[in-house]
C-alpha cells in the first residue's frame, strides 16, 4: 500500500462549544470541540473506539475508550481545567512528564510536580491524515518550546496515532535540545488505566523482590492510612501479592513500584491487565529508550488508577534524588531523545496470545 499523508495545522479559533467534524478518512473521523471549561479538545474515532486529546494543553490523551469500555482512570475531574497545576486538573489517560525535571519534588527541589510538560501550553498543534502499511490513520502532533535564559532551551514533539480497525494507539515523543551546550533531561509517560477488581497483572519481568521493588518513601501529598506501612512491608517481601487486584488490597492512597522489564527480540517490553472476561488493557515500551519501568496503583473512593507501566528515564523521586542515583540523563548540544510506546485494549483471543508470549519471554534462559 502506498504511503501518503496530509497535515492540517490547528488553531484555537477552530474550537467551539458545538462539536464539529473536521476530517473523515475512511472509517476514521476527527472532530473538534471545547469543554465547558474552555479547554480545546480533539476527538479521534475508528470502528473500535475513540480518543479525546488536548492539542494545546500538554497534548494529553484525556480519555480513551475501546472495545466498548472506558480505559481511563476514575478521577475527581469530569473535564480538564485550563491550568498548569498538575493536581488541579488530574485525570487524563496519558500525561507527558518532564523534561527538565520529573517526579515528586523533595523539600529541597524547586521543580513542580512532574515538571513543566503535563499541562504545557503547546505553541503548535496539527492533525495528520495519512495511509501507511497498516492502512488509514489519523494522528495528533505538535510542538512545545521551553526556553529559560541561561538554563534550557528544548522543543518537545509528541505524536499520537490511531489506525483504522485498531484498538491500540501508537505514542511517540521527541525532545530536542536546541542549545549548543548540554541539557539535563528527565521524562516519563504517565499512562493511567482504569483498574478492575480481580484484574490480573501480566508483564515481562521476573516478579521477585530484586526485580519488582516497592517504593518506601512517602510523598508529602500522600496521607497514609492505618496498615499502609505494613502493607508496603508485605509487598517488599512478596511483590507477587499485587499481581491480582483483589478489592481488599490497600492501594490507598497509592503504591509505587520500579520494575526491571525484559524486552523481546524486537526490543519491546509488555504489560497487561487481564480482565475477568479475558480481555485486557495493554501497553508496550522499549527499555532501551526508557529504561525505568514505574508502576503506580491508586484505589481510593475518589481516584481509581492503574499505571501498568509508566515508562521513564528515571524513578519518580524528584530531581535531586534521581540526580544522586545517576538517573538524570544528559543530552549534548543539539541532542535528541526519541521514544515510542503502544497502548490500548486487547480482545480475549489477543490477550491470551500475548500472555503466552510474555510467559515464554520470562522463561527464556
């Protein structure tokens, strides 16, 4: 099949309260609207589901629905709010975090929670209408340039692609250092699935205390409940305890792991939440690009979220802690970080096939 693509530049003036179709491309449609809060939104649809993205606010994926169900975490926010404050509009399916810093700042850190990217005001956004070897697709891309005199100058360029007939989406991020001198870099893709009671977590890592490590530090915004510290003690000794999301497990307010993922012969690491009906939520990433696999689980009356894997360059302890561990990357002048992920939903048949692949990957010598 011959490849082709057309790029449509988006402007905030295109977005009104009444949703309007912008493009029809085979079975794919793209439509524009504004939330009541005023935030611009792009809806991409195919035969199997839809995404709502925020072209000018972090290029977040605000929500994802595939195979007849919602994939996105439950939060306190019915819609995104026009703010750069991370916790004042938190509830999206995917947030880009970084890039000068990432994670929970310590008392000595000066960066905001998860950096400047999650709600960054993108200066440019565009819709790509194309066809490739997989068939027709629509994609949202854009660029955000972050410049601070005497400090940093970079441009972040994400791309989210939805193909016809697919319940998986491709997500990439490129961060380019525009300076002639070095730039420190931290990045995380914060992907928030909706957990289900008794969902099984299946992933390409050895589930041992050495390879699935629970975070023992408690961030300042977290208020532990009775029994929480003891639960962390058990997870530290028996990480497999969390592989089935039993309703009585105390993921309140949150539990965070760092996991050493194994990659297959094509360089992909895999993670699934297998639902009781056999279908699954799924994400894959390349550890050669994002070597830290963070898992975040939060199950409270107000928030219900499963970060199956948050692919990252560092653990989420903030700049100073990660710098001390040697986890802060350095891009040379003109250097570029590129990374790619795929995420979405699998049918029961596809999930069973993927579970067999993961089992074989873990078992290989």
